[in-house]
């Protein structure tokens, strides 16, 4: 499934806004992606609502996931 160019531009714009609003998140991602993220690593995401309800999920990374992260990282290098 290919993403159309307009949607890709919208995603790029949203990523730029996210980077501006959450610089610590990007710094963290860059820090761990420099070697800590590899096949078999586990990424856990926790969401806490304003009311205090928590939802947690995690994924164990595969080689395909690593390749996807590298593609994303390399595509952002020129931004």
C-alpha cells in the first residue's frame, strides 16, 4: 500500500510539529536508536489519561521493525 504524495507531506508536517512540541521525546528516540534498539528489544508504551486511567502495551522488535526504524531515521536525516 503506497502513500500518496499529499498524505506524505501531511505526515511530514505533523512530524515537524511533534518535534517542535516534544523535543525531549525525539532526543530520547535518537539516543536509544544509536545502538540500544536492536532485534529482540522490547518497546513499551504507557498512556495515562487526565483521569488517571492507564493502558500499557509492548512489542518485541523483529529485524523488519529495525529496518523500518532505520528507513524512518534516514528519511529524517535531511530534514
